[in-house]
C-alpha cells in the first residue's frame, strides 16, 4: 500500500451486527485517490450488486437498510504539514432529500482521528433494530448500545461519548434529534460544531439507528518522501499565509466576510431570491459578527487559516452563552433569505442547527420558501398552527428550526425540504433548489458561472462543487466578468474536476484560493510516492465526476434535471448591478456538455473509456 494511507477499511453491517476489515486497494486508490473518489467507486459497486440481484436503483429506499453510508478520508488527511487536512467526506448511496447521491464534507478533528485509529474509511450497511454507536479505538472496532443516548442533542452526545471512550485523539461524529426523527435535511455533526451538512446524510444515519461513531487512536500517517514533502509543504503554507483570502480575510472575519462583498456585486439572494440586494446586509455581515459577537477563533486540525468563529449572544431572548459560527452560508440562509436582520436571532438559529443536527442552508432556504408561500396566501393558516411565517420575523425563524428537528406542527412539512414543501402547497417554482437540494448564497443572475455549476452539480444545488465565485467575484486566480456567459463552461468544468481532487485528498477547499493543481500534484506525490502530474490530477478528478454522474443517471437524473429554478431563468433581476439580468443557462450548458463529452447529461461510452472507467 502506498504511503498516505492506513491500508484498512472497516465494513460494518448493522443488520447482522458484523464487522469486517478489508485492505484499502492500491489500484482503486491510484485511480480515485480516497475520500469522495474512493467512496464513489464503492457506491457504484453496490449499485451493480443491486442490479445483479434484480433491484432497480430507482427502487432503493434512501431510508431503508439497503442504503449505504461511507465515512472516508484521503491520502492528505491527518498528515502534519499537509495544508488544512483536518477533514473527511461522507457519502450515501441515495439522499432522502434529493433521491440522488448523498454527499457532504466536514472539518474539525474527526477525519484525522479516524486515520489515527487505523482506518482509511468506515462503510456502514444495513440497519440496527435498536440504537447503537460504533467505537473505533486503536485499530479495534465494536458496536455498543446507544439506547441511553437516543433523544440527546449533538452537544450532549459528543461530550458523553468523548468522556466514556476516553483516550488520546478522540472525536465523535453523531446525529441529533433531527437525524433520529428522519428530517430530510438532517446532518452529521462532529466535534459539536462541525457538520457534514448537505443532502440529509444525518437522516440516513438515523434510519440505521446509528447514533454516533467515536474514533480514537495514536497511529501516524506514513509519508513516502519526508524531506521532499517538508519542502513542498513549507512553500504551500507560505503561499497560504501570503494570500489575501487565506492569510487575512478568512482568519480575520471568517467566511461571513462575503456578505458585504456578494451584496455589493448584487448577488446576495434576499427574500427567497426575489432580488440579489439586501438593504440590511451590513447588520448581518462578517464585520458586524466580528465586532459584536466574536469571542475567539477555532481552527480545524492542522489548519493555518482558522476561519471558525467562536461566538456568543450575551443577553436577550436569543441568548447563547457559547457557540460557533454562523458561517457565510448560514448567515445568508437564516438571515438574508428570510429577511431577518437581527443577528442575535441568526446566531441562535444557527446554534439550534448544530444542537439538533440540521443543515442550515437547506433549513434557512426552506423557511424562506415557506415565508413566501405564506405571504402569497398559499398555506392555510390552520396548517401553520400559530407559526407567524412572515419575512423578517426573527422569533418565527428560531421557532421554525426546533419545530423542524422534532417535526412539531408545521415542522413536519419543513422537515421535507423546500422542494416537497412547495409541491405540497402547489407552487414548486418557489423552491430555490436544483435536483431537490437548496442552492447556496449566490444569485446566478449576477454571477453567471455559478448558475451553470448549480445546474450541473451531481449532488444538486451546490456551490462547492465548482466555486466559480472565486474568479467571477474575487478575481482568483484571475478576474472574469460575472455577467458574461462566454467561457464559463470551461471554468466550471475545471473547478468541478479540481474540487473532486480536493474532496478525495481530503483537505479543505479553501486552500485552492492559494494553491493550484501543480501544488496538489507535488504534495500528493511526496506523500504517496506516486509521480503525479497536473494532468493526471485533473484526470482523476474528471474520472470521479463522471462515475458519480453515472450513478445519478441510474437514479433517473439526466439533462432535464441540469436546470435552474424558473425565477433565475425568466425573472430579470429587479435592482442592483445585475438589474435586468437573467441566467442564460442553455447556452452555457451546450458548451459544457461538449467539453464534458456528455449527451443530454449522460457521459458517452467514449468518454468513459477515455477515463478508464469500467462499468
């Protein structure tokens, strides 16, 4: 096995209560790296087995025992000096929120500590009849009773299990009440405030009655060429330190520094994307957060950036004595999209998302959709059961979050996500989602490339799959016009492929503000001992993206689903720098499919053969 890997994968069957250790395949690792890439490969193998058994992928129940959940690290994870390598990737064969593949990523300490426990990945099959947790300690794994933990929130679960298991380098990834209650937007939270947030992977964990995974260990990750790695690492860390985003902006203000920047560009969605200009943006900005709420910073394991915010609301109805965040996406979804300008309430709502285990992007977006449905008279008042869902209502925002986690009253509808909520009330066009996943905080009428990325992202409306905001707004690695569509397809494809590399390495995407494919090729070569080039790196990313596309094709997704909400395609931006603009998606998509080698959103046989993907 090459260096950078622990060489072992833990396979857990919750139905039979059996645990099995398998070797990490060097052949698979060479083609798919680790993390997301390795997990995509394994999920495709499961699909093939189901098809051989006569089970159609479309018939797989996302909340049934046939779903598969994978926690995976990569060759960069947990390597001291590998830039920002404190992350792990979670994938589910099927998402309850979207019906497509489930995919999420988280920081903190869980990823590296999983490797220190002796494993590259944990694969979870089947479902338990009673609550259990998995303890992985120094190479040994055991399923234990979690009956006493069922019903507890994320904070209590993390603290209890960390104390109970003890040991060095101990971390807990768990679900809260939202996951137990199968809220479709439930996430998996580790280290109390770090979340694998998107696509409802927490509900999948809840359906399996798996309350938590605890990892602990003292092994170290082997590096093939320590001297060469030290040289490359030092150069990369210097580049990050000297970069305006990773060296100054993110450490000083966190990700919420983007609130004012994106609002100035006219692309900060407001009132469920009715416009891209928020008149109260300053009140919920990163600068305001730093001035009035910040108590300290918190870094993920091995990260020199330290963008995590430790915050508090000292008094008042939304008091929170100690919390973390909110990040940019959370501030936007819970604040700007709902038109709530009381940052106390946004901090409280975000704290509840962590405590109950909810994805704040989907949560805030679903509440915003409900607010628009309500204000337009589409929701019978008796359904709301006293919940006053008007734009700007801070108390209703906070109340809606906990109602969702417990499916209390109108919360049972919110827990389904915005797509199903809007379908129930007869106006699916008001769900600002793609493939069922709520879009993040960038209006594509003002930033055109991100619209193409939303439309073509395999997991649905997702910004981190291909973050073209970097060149379109921030000018990194070079400035391009956000209002033009020419050339955007090429940018989107490169960003999507490179992001697959990062999520399979597995380290933080923020490193790409300062580091490029050449840096990654050199870092990974030094760690693994392979001689990787820039072209090979991008080919690995493209291979992962195409195999993931093959999986979602089997679920029935194709070109018809690579689209955007009608509002972004037909309603001109009413104000701001992008006034009068719509998203000209079809023109960009046609060029994108040509670059991808796809027909109607499906990879051709020739493209798959070129990428050495064996079906």
